């Protein structure tokens, strides 16, 4: 498969222009484009360019409102409620990050609850940005139904990512980002677009049988991380990201992957902590002691470091994008 190399800035410009042509405000298109290109640069292709055609199709029909601007309500000094208004999640998340950076150092702990939202992409990126501001951060997001309760057959929970980031002195933060399915559903979408099989053990087909066919997997259910423990965590995230925020539960949400049906209306919950207010002026240095115990072991790296290496390479060498996908994006 042939590939075309583009710089990060060119990639942002081309994705942003494609979204603008598909009924999206320029300011929203730029925010979404930066998020997708950042995912691609970090090697997370399931949240990168592969999402552009489906995002554009949804914006054209209004399943996601590319013209929407998030509405912010400061319920208390430490609680921010954000209505994404069925628009892209990224502008709402950007709004939440700005509000949390302001509120958390004053209050010690602050929460941003986002409802009527959409696919949030790489869950690790928002918490990383908060950690770069010196905060400890967590994100919980619910997604359309893809996993059955343990022992069940009907998809009830999403893959429901959890992300966490912790600042370290004079180095990038620790970033933990995991889907509660064995793999992120975006990996299966990317395999389908490439016409490739998926490994056995990722998903079940609509009849509940193991499959290596990406299309059958997307129509079936994902297997949970850690078996029953994974579905218990998915329930927790569902209650935090949708139950607590007033967003749509997974089983009632339409797909992020196509332009069928109404807006998915999912939710995200971000929590930020000021380590210095909670643990004192030496709190961040205290984190580094544990980090050092980990990295002192041969062959061990901190979570998130691999992304940093790929990101640095992408900045200097650009991104190799499948020429057919790039042509599809340019033709939108």
C-alpha cells in the first residue's frame, strides 16, 4: 500500500479544510484536526486519520453538529458543567481543560462534567495537558455499546476509556490511557479500512463466536480487559461518565463510526487535583521517587514514554499516511 509523507502542519491544514467543507465551523475544524493529527503522531492510528471520513459524514447529516459551540456553566467554583450541544467532543474538552487549569489551583480539586458529547479520541491527551500544568488528572469517557456484561451476550457497555496523568519534575508526565476492552475499537476500524484481519481474542461476532474478521467484530462485541474485572470497571465508567453527567448510556447511544441515527450524546468526566495543595510543596518531587524506582529497572519505561518518542519522530520526519486515505480526505 503506497503512502504519502506529510508534515504535521500540512496534515492539520488538510484535515481541517476537509471538515470545514463538511459543515464544520473553522474553529471547531481546527481543534478536531489538531486532535486527530496528534493521535496519528503518537502512533494511535485508530484515533487519527482513519476517523476523518466518518466524522465528515456525520457532520454532513448533523449526527454531530460541527457548528456547535460548547455551553459552560460554573455550578460552583470547583464544578464546571459543559454541554457539548451534540458537537465534536474536542472543543468541549478544550473548554474543560482551560476551566480546570483555572479552578483547580484555587480549590485543590475541580471537576468538569461534559454531556451531549461525541468521540473523545485519545483520552490520554487531555490529562497530559493538565499534568503539563502541574495537575494530577483523570478522565472517564463512555462510548456506544460494544461490550456485554460478564456472562451476557448483549452489548451494554462501551469500551469506556480511563486516562490518568501525573506531573514529574523536569520531564514529561506519566500518562496512563487504557480502553476497558482488550483493544480499542478504533484498532478494529483501522483494520477494516485496510482490509486486514484482526487477531483472535479481540472480539466476538454477532453470534457470540470468536472472530478475526474486522467487519464481523464491529457488528459483534468486544472482549473485555481482565474478563469480569473489565466489565466491572466499564460499569463504573458508565456511571461516572454518563450517569453522573446526565449523558446517554452506552446501550442508548448511536455509533461513532457511521452517519446513521441521531447524535450519540455520550459523556466525559474530568477530575483535576492540585498536588501541591493536597500533598504540600514537595508533592511532585515525591512522585519522582516512585518513577525513579520504576525506570531504574532494566528494560522498563514509564507509561506514555513510547508516545513521546513517536511524537518527536513525527515532528521531524512527518507522518506517512496511506495515499488512498489521504485522497479520500482531500475529496470530502
